[in-house]
C-alpha cells in the first residue's frame, strides 16, 4: 500500500490538473446519450454501462479526475451515482461540497448510492463480534477498531447513516433511505466490504 503522505502530495497536484481536464471531459461526454450513470471513485472496479471516475492515473477508467474539482456534467443530466468507500478519504468540508455537486447533476427522482464504512462497526469490533485485519493486523480489539476507523491515515472522516442523512438533507437532497449492502435496484449485485452501510440520497 502506498503511504498516505505520498498520496496526499499526488492529489495536491491532481486537483488543479482536474480543473484543467474538466472542460475537456465535459465536451467529450456531451456526445454521449443522457442521462448518465456515474461510478465515482471506482478504483479497480470498472462497471460497464457507467462513466467510471477515479483520480488515479494508473486505473483503467473513463474519466481521470479529482472529484473535489467538480463533475464535468450539466445540471440534471445524471440518473444514478454509485460510490463505494470513497467519501471517507476526503475531509468532511470537501465531502459536503461533493454531495452538493452530486445533487446538482442528478435528475429529479435520480439518486446517489453511497456506501461507506460504518462508524457503528467499531463497537462490533470492540465487543468481539467482528474483527478487522486490514490494512494492519493487530491482536487487540482496540487496535483493530482504530485500524478500521482510520485505515493507516487514509480515512479523513467517519460516518454513520444518521450523519449522512443530516448532511445530505442540509445540502438539498429530498430524502435519504437505507439501502442493502451488496445489492442495488440499478447497479445490481455489488461487491461491497463488510462493516459498511448504504445510504440512498434522492434528488
């Protein structure tokens, strides 16, 4: 695993580069049929039929972009957004801006499926009902719980369904509902990590 300090330097450079790339992607995607379906922070998990977006230049994606720079799509042109274990990797003030941007691009009735590590899973680990040995293996429950929450300093914030519900409502989503881990009505069967929760954010 690449040390977080090096990743932070990379994304410090990638953010202004993304500002330059955005209008290029905007022109490129303007020729595709609408509405779009987005997979934001796709990593290695490329989903056919989606616009797969990631900031890592080593990934096979449709759009190399630091999403903190915004999305290259007009208002109301996206029907569905999927993001799994991405939002916790940015500071909360950036996360709020990202959710506001998602609301902007979604069509009325469209929604974003947001899958995140569940802060409440920490208590499952502490009580001995779950374990966590990634990215480091600790023998103590406390070490494993901290491991899950901070992920070698990769995670910048922690979330629960209730917190996402509060923040999403504040930025203008009409309602927020719990989803099922591993399955979505639009995306189908999904490979999502244990200890996650799903929030569906409706425009």
